[in-house]
C-alpha cells in the first residue's frame, strides 16, 4: 500500500474510534497530510521526537504489548496481578478505576489518577516497537482506528495523554514539552508520515 | 492471684516471653455465688448458668484468627454437657485471676484444655448433685446430658436452668473426685464446630480495635522517632493546627531503657477524625536528636552476624567430638545462611482506645496480652494495676505483634493529657517502621559424612539480635527459650555434634513473630541437611529419615538448658517416632511424583510447640529466576485435636505465611531508619501466588500441642530445597531469589 | 454533601472533599465494617462498591463520589444471606476476619459480572485483597461454592 493510499484509508476509517480516552478527539484543521518544506528528512527527524515520547514510560506503560499494564519509570509489570481485560480497562473486580481515581495523590505509591484511566488497545502497543514498526503502526488505520487528524488531536487534547506531563510525585514526566511533541507529530504527519528505515534508531 | 510487674518481667526473661503461658493458675477457682435465685449461677470465673438455661462461658484468651475464643469454651461446654447453641461466649478483660492471658506461643490449648474440662466437669457434678437432691435419689443415678440432668429409672429430667438455684447452694467437689467424660462421649472435642465470630465477620459487624466508639472520643496519630531512641528535640505544629479537624497536639515522653512495652514517645496529633489526624501529622515539623542506633545498617549488620558465626561461641549442646568427627569424615562441607529482619504486618495495624478518668483507665484494644497492657498502662500513668481495665476486642491478626501493648499505653497517655477518650490509630507506615521486629540472623554449619553417606559430624552456630534486648538494654545474649526454638532441639542423630550461640546486639526493637527463632534455625538446619543429602548422593526424604534415626525420645545430654515450651519433657518429650511419622506420611502422599520440567520438590520437618510437622513444597523456577509454588503438602501430628477444621486452617495459613517470608519478606534499615513503608515494598503473598494446599492431620491420643505456629518453620527450607531440585541453585539467604538463567 | 450509601441518602455537611471515602464511612457515618489496612490501595481491606464496581475507598476522595451509589459490607445483604456470606460461614473462610469485608465485596463484584468464575477470574479479581492469615484457598473454594449455588 502506498503512503497516499494509507492516508486515504486512515481518513476513511476515521469514524471507527477506539480512542485512548474521552472526550473523543476532535480533528485538527491545521493538519493536512500534504508535503511540507524539508519533506521526508524533516519528517523523519520529527519522528525521532515522536518516538522518544511514545516509548517513554509515561506513554508506553499504558501502551503495553502484553496483557499487563506496566508501571513506574522502570516499566515493571503492574503489581497486584492487574490485567488488561476485554475492554482494556481491567478485568472484573480489578478495573483500572478500582484504584485509579480522577486525580493524582501526593505520594508516589498511591495510584495516580486522571478523569479517564485505561490501557490503549493491544494493537496500539508502543512497548518493544522499533521506530520503523511504530511508524508503520501509527500509519495503519486498521491498528489505530484513527485518522492522522484524530491521532494529532489525541496527542494534543487527551487528558490521559496529558497526564504524562503531570504524573505526580515519583514518576518522571515526559521530558519533551507537550507542545513540542505535538508540533513534531504534526510535522511528521505533514511530511506524509515517512517511515524510518529498518535499523534506524 | 496477682502478678507484679517485676515478677512479670522476670518471667519474660527467665522462661521466655512467648512461651510464658505455663498457667500461672492454681487450682480451679470455683465459688458458689450468693444472691437471689433469679440471678445466674456464677459457677466459676469462666462459667455462669442462668435460670432460663442460658450458659455464659468466658473466653479469656484473645481471638486473632485461630478460633480459640470458641475452642476453649467448647471444651468446657462439652464436659458440662451444655448445648453449644445455648452458649454465649463472653470475652474476658485483662484479669490475673484467669492465669496467663498472653495469647502467644501456641499454648492456649496446651495450658488450658485441662482447666476447661475441669471447670465444666465441676459444674456438671454440681448440677447432677442438685438434681439428686431435688428428686431425693442417689447422685450416681443422675446424668447430665444435652443441657439437662436425667434420672433414667424415674424418667425424670430437669433442664440446667431449673437446677441453678439448688446448685448455687452446693459445695464444689474436690478436683480429685471429678469424673471427666470418656472420649467416646465427647460431643464437640475432636468433632469440630463453627466459630462464634464467623457470621458477624461475614456481615461486617464484628468489632475490631478501631471499631470501638465512645461519645466525645478523639482520633489520634503519633509522630515517633524514625530511629529507635532518638530524642524529640523540638517540633512546630503551626501547619498541623491549621488542618481542619485537628484540635491540638500533645507531646509524649520518650521511653527509658530498656524499652520493654513502653510507648515510644513523640508528638500526638489529636483530631475529630482519623483522616484529620493523619493529615495533621503530615504537616508536623519535628526535629529528632541523635541516637546510638543512627549508624545501624541492616546490610552491614548481616556481614557482622556472619563474622560472629565464623568464631566459636557458647556451646549449647554437645555430643562426641566434632573436630575428630570431621577429621575422620570421608566428605566434609560447610555453608552459611542468613535471614533478614521481618515485620508482622497484621492486616489491622495496632490501635487502641483509652479513657482516663479520676477512677482510672479503661481501654479497648486488640491485644494478645491484656494483662501486660494493664501493667504497661499502669506503669505509664503511675496508677495501680487494679485501676486499669483492658477490654479485648477481636484482633485483626496478631502474629506476636499485639502481645506488646505499647500502643495501648500511647492511647492512655493521650487520653490523660486531653481529658477525653483517645483512639490511637497506627497507619501501615507506622506499623512497618515501629514494629518489634523478627530478628535478623546468620548461621554457619559444618558437616561430615562417612564412607556410607551417613552424617558423622555436625557443628552449627547462630547469631541473631536477641529478644532479651527488649527487656535488658544492651543484651547480646539470647535466652535459653530462644535457643530452644530450633537450635538445642536439633533432631538429627549425629555422633559428633556441637551447637553454639554467638552474641549479637540489637538496634531496633526485637520481638517474637509466629514461630520465632524456629524460622532461621530450621531454615538453616533443614537446608543444610538437604545439602548433606545431595553430598551423599542420597534421596533427600530418605536421608531425612535416616538422619532422624530410630524412633525414640531425643536425648539432649547433660547440662542442656532446654525449657521445652514450658512443659516437662516427661509429659511432652521430643518424640522422634512422631517426627518420623509425619515425614513418612508426607513422603507417601507427595514425594517422588512426576513433575514438569523446571519444577522440583523439597522436604523439611520440625517439631515445635509440641507439634510435629513435615512439608513437601513444589517449586517452579523460570528462566528469569521467578519462583512459583504450585502445591504444598503438609502433615501435622499435634496430639489431641480439639477442632480439626481450625487446625487445618492454621496449617493453611502457616503455609502462606511461610511462603511470604520465604519469597518476599525483608525489612531493611539504613542509618537506623526502616526503609520499607507499606505493602508495595513489604510484599506478602496474594491469592494468585498462593499454592494448592493439602493438609493431613494425624489422629493421636497424645497430649494436645500447639497449632498456631508449628506449620511455619518447615516451609522456607522445604521451598529452598525445592528450588535447588528445580534449577540447581542452592539459595542460602532469605528471601529466596534465584538468579536468572544464563545464556 | 449528599451521599447515597446502602440505598440511603445521607446528608453530610462540612466535609473536606479530599477526605477518602473510607474515613467518611467509618468516622462520620459510623459504618465500621469497611476496614483500613494500608491507605494506598495495596491491600483491599477498604473495598466497597461504587455503582456496583469494586473500589478502594481509601483512595477515593469523597468529593469524587458524586451521584454514584456506595455499597458497603453492611449493605451487601440485609441479613447476611448473600450467597457469598453464607459460603464464607459454611466453609469457615475467616480466620482473624479483618480483611474479609473487603474480600467479600471484591468477590461479590466478581460474581455479579461472572456468575461462574474460573480460578483465573478469581486470581484477577481478588489479587488486590491481601489476607495475612492466608485464607486464600478457602476464599477460592467459597467463591466457587457460592457460584454453584449449593453445597
């Protein structure tokens, strides 16, 4: 599938949303999947930033590859036998919100909170993905169930994504400012979402 | 009878605190109460029967999950021929007339089974006598059965209630004249019966320590020194007093060494709710002074203990000549083992409510030892013990922690200061950081095998912070009761044997935790025996039986100070036939079965608290060194069993407790401060980690032994031995953490 | 502030909305069946239902409860007749009993959604509830018994 076709498919599938959290992301009118100055090289450079953020523990821990959430800066397996469950919000009796409430507490070992607390669907795992794999995954609407516009809105507006920059005590926030990350994401999309070569860092 | 504070403490040091429980009781105290016949007949301290037939039996031991609060009254009811369904169980406050109430050392049945039988039989005799007198027939023709006395010849019956007026006028029979029921007539003992509290617990209506409410009561948290013995220098409560609900702060005096069960001292935050008290304490700014324990580091201390056991110590027991034995051995080997500090972590943290008035102090607490609570509060307040009443609530777990009533003294001191009832609540952080810890220990073993693969030489040394340090400041020498717990009673038949103890100081409060020193002594000895089996190329279970030798009573040799859990060896010998028996049974049911790759079986056996336990643990170790325990089999012979279902429950619980300490438990200390603070860093087993459990009780007529603790000691070594069988790694330090597989 | 607890609307004035629900239940409402064990959602002793979902009341600020219905152990059944409560008594699950209110509330939430849970369902639903007495084998057996509806 060419990149253009992928982009079209992404737009077409835009309604099949399984977003990270409510409220549903709103499309960003600034994002147009067209070439920008610099083209693919600038897009790839922007993707470096995107990749660093998405694989940071604050993002990756709730985008795990397996059926267990991860936690803390060392991305250890979540304590208490907590599992993904069929709707990515925990299993019966041990839902995410059994412990995680709407806001953080002031101690690192109390469950942090946000108005919505959940895992990303397994198809959107960041854990263990190379830059190429992650770029391909983000470009595949069958996996993301989002258009690029919706992805941009997700990283820009979503409250649980935003928690990554205000995770409370004992957790490192995402080291890149959210605006910078969103700008990089947009730049990557605007450059027609170039895919890094195999073996690139 | 009365126990003075001085006498009480001497008892702790001499006989051993946890095993203090030899009944301080003289003959059964029985008295016929004078008064109008409409009132209940107070047949004994433990027993009252009302004219309507309602039987009230006092539970004088504390309920922390063993079922003892139902068990001892059921023994009495059985002997009385009372219907348990018409029995009300009443919890006794602290009262020295009951003898020891220190619910500790797995000795409630051991020490009070006979007493309960005698109380029940005495009252039964008097009811039969009352019926005989009423009917004008010989007492020999009257038999109590099912809550009534019957005269077969005339087919007459009178309910217990109808007999109390007459019974109350009679003289109690001599103890020697009592006829105890033969086993064939037992109704409850050995058969099983539900516990009194099961239904109220399931409805959420049971009263635990922090559930007691008094009008006008205040909720209290206490800021305590992070390092044992650090004095309070100053504090600033400005921000604390701004927290809504916080009413005042109270300075509590520090303790004077030895710390005993005294309140630690500090700054108490008094509030109108628990949450306000917790929040208020977080805002408190406290400066603590220097302590001699500032330099305590548990990692460095472990090395210090290992150094201690590399030098000769005090010889506790000796046979033959270990040096000659080793010299003549075909194969020699040595190993060192360590175990860390442990916290009790009962699900209910310590808490107590006290109300001090002109009349004295009344307290409500989840305490294993209400008389010690009376003593401690009396000493703290400068009151005579008689003016201190301690009511015992249900305990949300004890495991030894709640036999030390420091938290009750805190509540009393705060109540006196504020002139209102004060409920002191410990958070989990308080609990883990201010415990009476299970001591850290190191052991060194040196062994020798002959050509035939038999043990011919065994030397062991242990060093650990002694419990005596809690009662005598600076003590580095354990008491005989500490050695008794798995060291001096080493059961193996080795011709050349030496057991030594090496001194060690303490830098935190040391106490006793479920099965106490048995935990490290048996971890070391049973692991080393397994190492010997492998050195001999023998099957570990066969080697264990061979090393126990012929069925016989263990001879400790002359000069060994062995308190035998406060019972005469003549009544409660160390019976190696019974120990062999449980090994053979567990071997038959669990040993040598087919296992998946990466799984292994380990075995260990030990006698403690007059009970004989053998366990086979299955371990599974994966490539990352993660341990899973799919199944545990345990066989126990504790003599006469009163309530089999509760004994099974204790064994199930002991297995889980043993696995928690084997795989997770470790308190570490840096610069005198405990590092761990809550269950995220002091883990205990959870349901998804818990094994399939099979418990077998051996039927026995032997005198009843303890049930609460003896299941614990074999678990950790059986698991370590299973891990060796599973992956070839010999782990000699608790908690057990295999290395990931290389390559 | 209004709270619906065990079907009853309670008017609780002057409450700091940050106060964990646990302490409101215990100290303000007087429902002491819900227990404190850790204060950080590690042990599950404080488990209640919020709109039917097992929730650790020690980390739920009362201000976040809103209109949702709170059920505590006292409200699980009017008379201790919930099948789990009966199974708990029949099998002698409790030892000290302190954690059991939380265990029962978690188990009730499980059975409500999965009437015939597997061992794996039980492990997933109950792993947040610690029992230091080690009653896990009987908790598992009692859940299965309650699910079977008979002995």
